[in-house]
């Protein structure tokens, strides 16, 4: 990827709520047009970081900037660049999907709001539900609407706070594809997640946040390499081949610790079955 | 400077439309804003009308302003609840990252409250007419009545928004509105102040509901109103300024 300017830069960020130190000393930077995943358990401080970066919360110490604009002293400039999809879906339940999008379009003074609203509805497969109250939507639909509202402002930097929490596996994978596409088109995506496989399959860079500190940071590959060696695994087409290989290996004096047949994960089973049966193919 | 000013107006207008939708789509709120005022007017007009003694006045004529203020307080609790809902859900974060004017959300909820309450008021006056309300005010009096009711309405809606901002839970916000339901009963709204105990009478005379009710009555029935109209206006303007300033401060504190 050619765009290597720094999109998000965080230096020695500190934040406490009353006596509780939530962020101790957090520093990282995110190159433009890449996906950064902040991985951590509940209470690690992920949402606090997102809130500070999206100008909703003031840090106690350190600094953070988006495209060079300080999130505290230049919040107006920052807000023009960013969009946030928080953990709690920021949609109006009693309004319809169309009205929700229309509201945001009006607030940002988008020209031709009606047409743009229609485009986003169809992009996120919400056309059929467009004129229904959001309170009747499923979790996945609400999330899609929420993200559509975030994207309406054409952000350079998109913050997604646990974007796939509460989504079924199918919608989750659709969300991943969608996020990858966004980054491909130049948007910097900063997301938080509790799921290892999400960070692994999505992110260019991962930061592991624990109790307010970044424990490790780097590409998923790098993070795996820094762990001590844990042995190697051979894969074979079938069990026969594996048995043969074991014989050959023991002839040459290499000890095989054990053999186990390769079972598909439950997720593979689920997705294969669903995909065969699914008529309405949803993408995010 | 000029640009920022137009932003506030535009943002508030968009927010007002949003809040109006929210308010008018809540079946419970709509019921409280329409059926309840009708029932209140109807019950007081028919059941109590026969036993109440308000001198040589017709009880229907006497009671209209009291019922109006009573139901303004009741239907305004939905403004408070809607405000708390916004404060506790994610939508406010979205508005904030969009850099919209800070006061737009407050003005939107206040405006929507004023519209909903005006519907209640019209229903009450309509019902009163059916039950025999016969106002004698001329055109100028009615203009003053409309002006007075609008200012009262803004003041009460702003108080509701403030209660909504103060409360941490949606249920709590309507609880904070309780004084507004009670004040009309301890005023000249339902019985003449002169018929009250001394302590009660003193309270009724100094609280804002009494001058508002007296002014309405004087304007619609062609009675002398003395200082009551001015007192009512001063109360309302004072409440509007205080509630608005406080609301902005509470809002700022809660979002930072």
C-alpha cells in the first residue's frame, strides 16, 4: 500500500475516571489507509481511546492527533475528518431507516440528500426496510444503518467500536469484507474488538491493550512470531498419508508426538450449510 | 460570526423536526396530549361543575386555564423523557462528532414540546366550548391569550428539557416534573384563592400559576386583570432565561 502518511498519532495518552486509572501510557500510530485493530478484553480501555480520538472525551495527559490536528485544541478540524460508530448503535428507534439517514444528511448539509439517502440504503441492503421504524430492525440491520450514517459524511478516518459484537457469523464476515474495502479505497479504519480472529483476519496492525497499556503492537504475523516457538504442524490430505509419513519419519529417527484428524471448525460447518441455503445474499 | 448564527438556526430546525417526529410517533405521549386533556376538561366540567361554587361565574368558564396548565405539565413529561433518552443513548455522540450546534438538541426538544402542548391546549379549549365555555374577549384579548399561552408553553417545555437533562434515567425525569402537576391545584385554577386556608392562600398567591391563570381568565371573560398579566409575563420570562441558561450548563457538564 503506497499511502504511508500518519493518519492517527497517539503519544503517552493518560486518562483516569475518579481514582481509577483507565489509560496509563498509551502510544501508537496508524498509517493512512490501513486498518488498525485494538484488541482487548472488556474494561481494557478500548472505548476510552476511541472516545478521546473522536473528540468526545478529553485526555488527562499526553496527546493525540488525526491527520496532524490535535483532538483537543483542534476538535473542529478533527470532526470534519472522522466518523464514529460507537458500541451503542446511534440510531433513532422511532424514526425509519430512511429518516435516520436523511437527518444526518441534512445536518451535514449534503447536497441532494434524497438521492444520497437512497443510494446508501441500497448499498447496505436496507431498501425493503427503509420505511419501517428502526425499532423493528434486527441487530445486523441496525448496525448496517449505523455504519451507513457514519459513512454519509465521507470520513477519512472511521472509528468502529466493537463493530461485530452481537452480529451473527455471516454478517460478521460481510462486515469484515466491507471494512477491508473501505481501507482499500483509502479510508483509515480504527476498530476495537474482543475477538482474536477478527483482529487477525482484518487488521494491518494490531495493538493488544490490557489494563490501560499496550502490551504488544505490530502486524498479526509479527505478533505471532514474537511468541516463543511452539512447535510445528504438518498437514496432509488424509489420514492414510499421515500414517505413511509417520512411518517414514520414525525410520529417520524423528519422533512424532501425536496425530489428530483435522476437523472443520463449527464456524466452517455453519457457514457452509448456511451458504448453501441462503437466498437473500446480504453483504454487510 | 454570521455563519455560526445561521448554523444554530438551521441545526435547531432539523432537530426540531426530528424531535417532533419522535414526540408525535409515541402513542402514549399522543394519548396524554390529546385524550387526557379532553377527559380532564370533561370530568371537571361535568362532575365537579355541579358542586363547585365559584361565585357568579360559570364553573366551565372558571376552570379552563387551570385545566390547560395541568395538562401542559402532564404532556411535557414526554419532553423530559425524550431528552433523557437522547442523553443516555449513542445518538448524542453522533451529533457531537458531527459538530452540530450545542444548543440545537435542547431547542429541538423544546420546540417539539411547544407544538405538542399547543395541540393539548386547542383540544381543551374546543372541549370547553362544547361544554358551555363562553368567553367574552375581543380580538385583541385573544391575541394576548395566544401570546401568553405560547410564552407559558415555552417556559414549561424548557423546564421539562431541564428535568430531562438533570435525570439519569428516563423514569426519573418524569418524576422530577411532579411539582408541575401539583402547582395548578394549589393556585386559583380550581377553586378561588379566597376560599383557601391562610397558609395555602399565601402560597397560591405567590406562585406563578396564579397570575397566569388569573390573566387568562381576565382576558377571556373580560374581567379586570390588574397586575396579573405583568406578573405572569415576568415569571415566564424569568423561568425561560433561568431554565435555558441552566440547561446549557448541565448539558455541557454532562457531555464533557
